[in-house]
C-alpha cells in the first residue's frame, strides 16, 4: 500500500491527504503558501486545515501577525487507530446483540377441510395455553366436527386450559363446557369469519369452502389479541 492508501484507511479524504502531505513536506506554512502548492483555493485549504486540526493532525500558531500551520507528529496516526479500535470495542457488544437478534418470521399455511381444522386444534393443545375465539359459529363447528369437538374440549379441561369466545347474539351457543367463557357481540357487528388466537398464531376460518388460513407472526397475533380485548370489554355476558 502507498502512503495515500494508508492515510485513507486512517480516515482522511483525498483533499485532506493532499493538504496534509503538502504541509508535512514544506514545514510550517500559511494557507496562501499551501494554496499555491496544492492548487486549491485558499478558502478550501482553510476548510481542510480545520478538519485536520479537529483530528489533531495539524496545529496552528501566529507569527508576524500571520496564521501558520504545522503538521503534528505522524505518531498521531497510531493514536487515531487506537482510538478507533477502542470505539469499536465499545460498540462491539451492541453489534453482536444485533446479529443475534432474530428477525421476526412470517409463515402462512392453508389448512383445508375438517382434517385441516383438526390439525390446528392439535397445535393448540400442544401450545398448552389459554386461547381466544373471535366470531365463533358454534353450530357449524358442531355439525362439522361432531364428537371430535367433545374429545378436544375434554383434553383442554384436563390440561387446565381456558377459552374466551366472542359469538354473535343471533347464533346459538352449542358447547356447554365450563372452561369456555362466552360473551356476545352487539347487533350490527357482523364478523363473517371466525378466528382462533393462540401463542404467536392466528387461525382464520372460512366456512365456504371450509378452510383455515394459519398465520404465524408474533406482531399479527398481538394485534388480534388487542382487537379481541377491545371487543370483549364492550360485549355482553347475556344473550
């Protein structure tokens, strides 16, 4: 590597290098003298001399009422590199943490028909946490799942799971299990799909044709939970 390349690695721009090398070769000089040597305008030379002073690579002094400049000891470049290394050491833990932080995943699956819904329910049981049901249509689930629904609810009870269910007033409540807490949405608030919120997932059910869109995303699930909470607090416990 030549001198210019090394000085660039040390953080100097091309013009700073030009002014610095002219100064170190010539010795103490005025801005006018450096302007002639570098072919740069005097104002431009002043600008770069100030930047070099900020880096402690150049010092200034008055002589015969004229401002002169002098290059500092080149050892200063080693100090600069040491300072940069210390700064990097300071931020290294932050950089490592950023590298270790996983970006939030987004996964979308289509679960079709009764078998797809059963696979969703099995996933809910594996998650083994309370879950939320928004816009439930109990009678449709009862017809489609039959005794399968009863088996799953009994497993939930054994695991100590509890479920909050928001259902339309005009829809009949079919399931009578004690771990299911129902509230009823107000009239004029139709929800044409049903959603199950559990863990970091939201299962959105379409009834025609019956299928489930399973979205695995923490932020999406949290948004649905907040939406559910808002509706739950404004809903009635009576039909």
